[in-house]
C-alpha cells in the first residue's frame, strides 16, 4: 500500500491554475504568430504588385522614349528630304 502526499485533489488544485495560464499564453502566442503571418503575406503581395507595376511602367517609359526617338528621326529625314527637294528645284 502506498501513501501519496500531497493528495490528488491538492495536486490538481495546484496544477489547474498553471494549466489555464499556460493555455491562455499559448493562445496569445498563436494569435501573435497568426497576425505576423498575415502581415508577412500582405507585404509579400504588395512587393509582388510593386515589382509588376515597375515592369509595366518601365515598358511604358521605354515605349514612349522609342516613340520620341522615332518621331525625331522622321522629322530629321523629312527635313532632309525637304532640303534635298528644294535644292533640286
């Protein structure tokens, strides 16, 4: 026959508050981790969107620059043809 000290009810009375505190702490940690994960996903999505926007705007800028160059070349060629036509007359 064994004698247990303290009594099981006393052990339960001592452990139960610690168990509840631990469960609440775990829930708070899980909540914080979840919030941080959501923030990380949002920032990753924002970064991806910004990268895509940079690509689109870079293409638009390059297209506009190329249009300016083409227009300038056409003006130069047109001016040269006009001068060449004026010299023939």
